[in-house]
């Protein structure tokens, strides 16, 4: 059981430090982008897709 804990922790760590490329974000919908921002603790002020993508990229 102890051998599984570090691998689970490393997967979570990799997900939280993943840097998204603009092309990846562009393929997402606005609701998906908002969820991504929420999950990562990013503050969004823009309401349009381009603005949201720009804010996510700047907060990574």
C-alpha cells in the first residue's frame, strides 16, 4: 500500500503543474476553461474565450 501512495501523489503533482499551451486551451469550450481555472485557483475577469485563455496563460 505504501508503494502506491507516492505514485498517486506524483500524478496529482504533475497535473497541478501542467502548463497548458494556447492551442490546448483554444480547443476547450468556455465552460471547460472556467472549470480549469477554478480547479487551479486562477482568478478570471474576462468573459470572452480569448480573454479567458490569456488570463489562464498568464497565471500558470
